């Protein structure tokens, strides 16, 4: 369990202070140089927010998402999640935090092709130490909530893109994490299916109070959020109220 370090650090679900990220590159002369990707990033994300992060390719938005998801660590600066500074934790500690506190949804779905939808959803529970019977029971209930119970025994190649993404969302929700990170979650979907998936995210945020951080390059997708963060050349150039709007569809 994460242990809060101070009331200031734990007031937000996510708190980032003066975060920097650089990668080492080797130039044509064989000299190692620093390539800065994120520069002096500071932001707070409160519980229950729905935030969109936008930026052109190479802006640093994916690197920021990887750090938020404890898939990468900053070169300098601090990252508090639920009041704990996770910036310098070991890989094993970060893996435990990812499994317990963060649900991931990716553009490519990242489902295991040899497993059924049911077993894909159950994977995080198995990693957490639950037995197979209990994990599958909980996974079936989660698939029921996202309308996929009848597809539980289907493999990913037997499902549409939208159905695969719903399975991925069910997997992200199975441990009841306080945070969902979605990286271009509609990038491989058609317009109608994208709208259905985003309506599901909107419903999760509105009805369950889930904190959702979404990376996208599409204005139509970002419009579902209530707060917009724009990144350019590794720095935040806008952080404020979402000015884009969309027409809410039917709940899923």
C-alpha cells in the first residue's frame, strides 16, 4: 500500500513537481549527449478529473504518460501518486503500483491472443495473487458490466476492434484502480466505435468518479474531457478548462 508522506503531497491523486526527462544519445562522433524530452513539468490532477493531454508527435506527451503510468522514471523532479513519491522507486515496487493503482488502455488493445476475453480480463488479478476460480468469476462480472458477457470465451481475433477495446477497458477496471490512463484509445477504431468507447469513459468518470487521463491528437476525442493540457517541445503550453465540446450520446 502507498503510504502518504505529507498532507501537501497527498491532496491530489497526481502531483508532479519540476519534472524533467532526458535520454542519452550518441552523436556522429561517438559522444554521448542529453536529449531533453520533458522540461520542468509541474501539474496536479485531482481525484475524479477527466483530463486530455494533447500535442504533436514528438511533443513529449507519450513520455509523460509513461511516467504517469510508472512505466518510466523521470531524470529529475518528483511524482507523487496517492501521496507517495514514486519517482525513485524500484522496478518491482513500480510494478506493484501499476497493478494496484493504475488501469491502462492502449491504442493497440494489448490483449493476449491465446487467451479468451475472460482470461485477458482476469490477468491483473492473477498477478495480484488471486486464484484462478475467483479471478475468472470477477472477470465475468466485469465483462457483464461492459456488455461483453456473451463474448467471454471468444479470443481477440474473434472480436471487433470495439469489442477488443471494451475487453481492454474491462481489464483496466478489474482491480478497481483510482486512475485510468488511456493512450490514443480510439486510434484503431472507426468514428462510431470511437464515440461509443469515449461515451463509456465519460460514463465511468461521471457515475463512478474514476480519474481518467487521456492522450490523444484528435480534437473530437479530447472534447469528451473537462480539462485540457497541451504540450509542445516538452513543456506545458496550456493547462485549463476544456474549450472543445461534443454532443453527448447514449450511455453504454
